[in-house]
C-alpha cells in the first residue's frame, strides 16, 4: 500500500535496517521493484527523478502508473520524487499524490539551500508530504567522480533544525553513476552526523558501494539507500546477452522480460542485505 516515507524510514531507522530506494526509469520498473519487495517482505521506495521526468516528457504518466502499482502492493511503498531542482515539479508531484519529494538545493550556497528547502517543507507539510533535502553535494551526475565532498555534522544539525526536513542526504564518500562498486564510505563521519541529526540519513550514489560497504554504512547510521546505475547496468547487460544469443529477435517484450527478471532478483537480494546490516 502507498505509505508515508517518513514513517517507513522511522521504522527502518529504529531497527537499524536499510530502506532500499530504487529509481523507476521505465513504466514497467515499478512493478518489478514491488514484486522484489513483496518477495523480500520489505518496505521499498519507488523514486522518479527529475531526469526521468525529462526522459518521459512529463511526470503524470509515469507518476500515476507508479502510484497505481504502489497502492496494490502488499508491503509499504513510498512513491518519491527524486532530485527535484524545480519547485514547480515538486508542487505537481504533491498534487498527484506522491508520498514524498527530494528538493535538491545541494549546488546552492548554504543560505540559499536553507531558504529554498524551508519553503518546500512549508508547502509539503501542509499536504502531508515528507521532504528529503541534501547538504554537501554528492557529485557524479555530470560524469565527473569527485567523492571528496563532505557534510559537516554541526552544519547538518543546524540545517535540519532550520528547515524542518524529514530526511537528510549526506556527502560521505559516494558519488553518482559509479559503475565500479569501490567507493570508500567514511563510516566515522556517518556516525558523527547520525549522532548530531534527529532525522534518517540518505546515501545517494549507492551503486558505487560494495555489499560489505553498504552493511557498514547502514550499521553506522544510513537509513535510505538510493540505487539506480547498478540496476540499469544489470538490465542492459541482460538485454545485451539476450540479443547476442537471439540475433533474430524482434519482440521487444522478450528482452525487456530478461532485463526485468535479473533486476528483480538483484533488488530482492539487496533488500535482504539491507535488512540484516547491523
Ligand atoms: O538519487 C538516486 C541515487 O543517488 C542513485 O545513484 O545511480 O549512483 O546509484 P546511483
Ligand atoms: Zn542521488
């Protein structure tokens, strides 16, 4: 069923388990992710990024399809707008019935990020929608991997108090769109931020983190684990294998099915790993 992100994240934080948050890139991705969550008997976050909205041309078709899948699920599912820099898009997601949004002001100077985030929180809170924000920029979206950005624990505490956000994305050594799984997470810093901040923490760019690294990050205080590139890589690899083995294939559903099957298996595995991290 469609559930508030704040309450699912609070449950996971209390039990020191990770909450898998995966990006819905195609209309059929939502169903695959929910099936994996139902098999693992874990809550899940289905997230649609501003980039995915650009790819689809609009939020409404993919957003409504994802909400419909979430409402039918036998496990708690949050439908979340990921990395929104457009406040207009955030308002649209709220009106469509999304459970939560991420306002990404991480490129802005502290003051501007704080003010814009606080405005988003005021609007969303009135509609019962939770808000994730980011402090300290997790890079990599421009293809350049610079995992050196760090969130300061004291500044994070101040930011959360001043804005009222429900979840905080932090820069602790990961970078977006990594293909290798060798990012070094600064778990000592995760512990310090976790001790300083009263809301669940989010790790972006989790595709770059190994199974062991993710276990350690969750045990140190990460709750929401954002993964996208790792799954699109698995999907593409499966499609490539299928087409190499079936050079005369025509029906696109045949190779999509192959990709979906392998993504579902990996998501089920990851959700179980996140559940047994501590
Ligand atoms: O917000 C989405 C995530 O941070 C995904 O990052 O593609 O590197 O796993 P990733
Ligand atoms: Zn991200």
